[in-house]
């Protein structure tokens, strides 16, 4: 490997090198305000806007589960009612009940 | 974390709302009311979509069946009183159940197509249960 700048010259340059950033008295304040913005609780609507997939998925699953459970519960109740009434209907026509 | 909690709470509300709406849409109020008041006529009306004419025809059939059944039951009681043979008693009992099964088939024939089959599928298992539980004469021994 060969270097175009001699080693002494490079060392001299590095020694002379000084970083002089422009003064920014507001820098510290800006950093703290950004940290505060990140940790402060956000409005739910803002949260929903920034996380549309999990929020919509949660609502879709809730809607689906609620609908299926509602339909199943109604169907089960209708079956139970119908069974009770069919049993009662047969009982009224049951000859054993008529001989009592 | 707080927003996750709010999302879950809102999802629960959506779930409850969907449950309520679907239950209200699918719930058969007439049938449930019939079950509470044990009204078998209302059951026939709600479950098998019968009109007043069909219900009246079924009521007429039921009246005729009751008369037949009363006669058979009286014959059975008399047979027991005179200590008839078990064979004769069994014959009378099976005639009674057969008459009940035929009555259900006659009622089913008065129903709209499809509903009659559903009606038989609803009641015949309980007739089978009557047979399994014991015949009328067994009860008369008590």
C-alpha cells in the first residue's frame, strides 16, 4: 500500500486540525424539548393515525368476534327454546300424561 | 401503553356493540316468548311459519287425536284393572304411541313444504324418548 502524503505531513496536518462549530446557545434546549416530545403521552387520535394497522386490526377482530358471538348466542337460544317447546308439546300429547 | 389500553377498551366496546346488534337481529323474540309462557301454539306459529288457517286445521286434528287417545287410554286402564295379559297391554301401549306418531305425521302434512320435515325432526326424537322412558302402563302401576 502506498500513501501519496508522507506520514510526517499527515501527522502535522492532524495536529493543526481544529473543529470550530458555530455557537448555538439554543442547542441544549432543543435537545431537551425533543426528548420531552418523545416521552410525553400522545393524544389517542394521533396514536391511531400513526399506528393505523394495529388499531384497525384490533377493531376488525373485535367486530368479527362480537358478531359471531352474537349470532351464535341467538342461534343457541333459539335452539334451546325450540327444544324446550318441542319437548313440552310432545308431553302434552303423551298418553302417559293423559292417564294421570 | 395508555393508548394501547384505550385501543383495547374501544375494541371491547365495538365487540359488545357488534354482539348486541347481531343478537338483536338474529334473536327470535316470538319463539323466546313462547318458551317463557310454554305456549306450544305460538311455537308452531313462530318456528314453522304457520298461518291462522293452518293453525286452526292443526288444532282440529289435535282435538280428534285427543278423543282417540282418550279412548285408547280408557281401554288401557280397563285392561289393567281386569289384569289383562302383558301382551295385550303392550299391544294397547304400542297402538297409543303409533297413534301419536301418526298424528304428528298428519300435522306435518298440513305444514308448508320443508317445514313438515323440520317439525317431524323436532318432535319424533321426543316420541322415541317416550318409548325409551317406558310405556303408559308402566306409569299406571304407580
